[in-house]
C-alpha cells in the first residue's frame, strides 16, 4: 500500500504530464508494491484536482470489458475512469492531436441515464430501465505514462492504466439515439474507417456479452463507497474494437449502420 504522500506525488506527476504534454515513466516502475486500490486512489486524487480547478463530472468510462483485452493485460475484471465536461467533443469536430499523448480511438456505446443507479444488486434490466437512450460513441484514449518505456522496454501494467484515469481523454457521441428496449444492442456493430480504409470491425456483444453488463459492474464497484450513477450522466460501456492510433491529418469515421455514424478529423 502506498502512503498518502506517495499517492499525491503520483497524481501530481500525471497532472503535470498532461499539462506539459510530456509522458512519464510507468508508476509501477517506482512503486513496485502498488495495489489496485492505490491506483484508484491516485486516479481520484488527480481527478479531484481537476474538479477543484473547475471541471465537473459528466459520467464514467468502463474499460477492459472484452475478454481479449483482459487476457492481454492479465486481469480478470474491467476498470473505470471519470468523464469530465472538457472531454466531450462534437461529431464532426477537428481535434488538435498535439493536445494528447499517444492518442488512440475506440468504438463503443454510450448510455445516457434518466434514473439513479446504485448498489451491489443492480441487474441488466435495472440498467435498461434506468437508461434514457443509448448512442454510438468514439472514445479518445491517451497515455500520460509510457506504454513501453523507451529506455528500459518496461511495459506498463494495468495498475498504471487505472491510475491514468483508465487512459481516458475524450468522447465523441453521434449517430442515432435509441431507446434501450427498441433494439438488441448485442448485435450493434461498427465499421471503423481510418482515412477511408476499414481498420477495425466489431459487435457490442464483445463487451461482457452485453454492454449493459459493464454498467452493472461499475455499480457494484461503487456500492461499498456509497457512490451512485446519477440521472443525466453518460456511461461509456467499453470498446468492442482494439485501440487505433491516430495522428495529425487522420480522419476517423465510425459507421454503426442503422444507428448512424460519427466522424472526426485530427489536425
């Protein structure tokens, strides 16, 4: 377990990395005894600092929800990060790629809530009943710490990713909002185009069998701390494609078929 001083120091380093656009070494290189609880404490300290400076919480993202991603990082459960108001970009936006460290994009469904959700016993049906609508989304992820250390070759651990706000950096919503009972979202699919070429495809069932299961998981994770998901919040349920790197000049188009599409350009 890390000391409060170590947690604050780690959060400050991540904060500085983002502000100065300069990646730092993975925290687990220095804090070899770091635990998952430590990682979430670092994440919270970093997010709390942003809130103190005027940011507001607009929802949460859930990551590592596909079995393939869990196996890749040797973890058997998802993780979560916080969505802040300055992370939202409009469909069709031009996004300055230099504002982000090692940016990549993923496709997923976003749940916009109309009712409160809380507790250890939240079911998939509770999630569907509490959801106002589901809408296609693109998540922009970034890495404030090196994915692979340039000097040592050390590969960051899932604990580093959690501390790094689960790699969250931005969200773009677009396409056609749908009521959760009006379609079988397991079969919602996406063709992800990078500069006019299909780069990835996937089905939303890749997210824990059903995207709403990710919302159940985060409710259970928050329950011991008395934290609820609130009406109006946006919950990103998890990616069903691998992350795709982007650079200046790239155009991304996520084609969700009958649910519409989302496009952004990186400059």
